[in-house]
């Protein structure tokens, strides 16, 4: 009986974190979408400028999703993850995340996702971005590294390390 309960819980957990491709209507019902009248639009516009060829040309039809800010200190706090797949290009704005003396992992798996980071701050910690092979990533601000290592990521790193890994299994 206990094994059945554990398997049922595991299946429900997995199904809630991995979803089939959502169309625009389904996605809009699930998430509160922002438009160009949002206070975050100027930041999103900077990310769009960083991508040479993006599909968001018609300003009147642009809608983007907000992912909330996260704080992780001494190993306490949440990681940032997005397993929601869309059947069309989806613009996602990630508010600032702060990582202090911890390891923070960003899991960005929507192959049609265009992820725009406002910024991230990594102090004496490690930030890892695990992105899908076709996932697009940009930032609204430049990079700053002080006595650390920041390889191919965005944000500020002080006495820490920031890495990005692409999941490109064929």
C-alpha cells in the first residue's frame, strides 16, 4: 500500500512540473500575461534588442509572462524553474534573483522560451542555468565579475561562480 501511494505521489508531482505543449489560450489561462503597458516593458525591450532575430516584431501583440524574484541565502530558499512547454515562441521575464553563499539553479526548459533576466546577483555562491538546447536567454543589464568566474551568463558575481549548461541531447 505504501509503495502505491509513493508512486502515485511521484506521478502527480512529475505531471504538475512537466506539461505538454500549451497553445496561447491555455498558456494565458494558466499565467497572468503582461503587455507593453507593463512597468517591465522597458526591460523586456532591452532583451529584445539583444536578440538579433526574435519573433516578437508586432508590438501590439506582444505578451510576456513574469517569473517572480527569488532569494537563496545559506542554502535556504527556492530555485527558479520553468518546465512549461509552448507550441509557439513565448517571452518570459525573470525578475532579479539573489544568491548568497548558496547554489542556485535556474531550470529553463521551454524550447520555445525566450527568457529575459532583469539581473541576478551571486555573492560567494554558485549560479547554474540549465537551459534547453533551443532556449533563448538575454539580460537587461551588463555583467560584473569581482574575484569570481562568470562564464556565458548574465548578472553580478562576487567571489562566486556562474555557469550555463545547455541540454542538447540528440
